[in-house]
């Protein structure tokens, strides 16, 4: 799935725009409000969905090689978080949906991607 598809499905607004040449192919999503859950993921080429707004979420995105962060529930992160994102070149968006609603909205894209992958392995 393409990053732009995810952003459109969530009707998310950019807070820190992606840099030119940023990877746009997303293979998965990690939705959590616990940083330890995100750190424990084995996913690759994924976007984080979270209600966390502290700079630590950007550090976790860096540590896990996440492609970006979508902050849910319409929360506005402090400037320190946005500055950390700019410095780390981690794009950040905000959407008004709850975390669960965001997952439901993205389910068709994730299902489509998994269906394509299983066909490729058949």
C-alpha cells in the first residue's frame, strides 16, 4: 500500500511533511499507545498509529525504522516532538479518529496487501 493511501483513508493532516525521496511503500501498520509494544514489533516498512505525543514516540520510530507516525484523536504534539521529527526526518501526521477507528479504516488496505502477498507466494 502507498503511504498516500493511508493518509487519505485517515484524512490526516501533515505536521512534519515527508522529505523528497522518502519511502512511500508501506507494508504494515503498528497501532499502540504503549511504546514497549511498538519496540517489540518485528514489522518492517510500517507506519505507527498512536495517541502518544511526546518526543519519545519519534525516538521509537527511529529505533524501529518506522516510515512515519500518525497521531490519532486529533492530539497536537508539543513543539519538542515536532522538532525531534524534523531532526530525525520522521514524517508526522494528525488525524481526528480514535486509534481503533483508524485501524478499522485501514483494514481494507492491509487485507488487500496481505492478499497480494499470499498470491505471490502461491
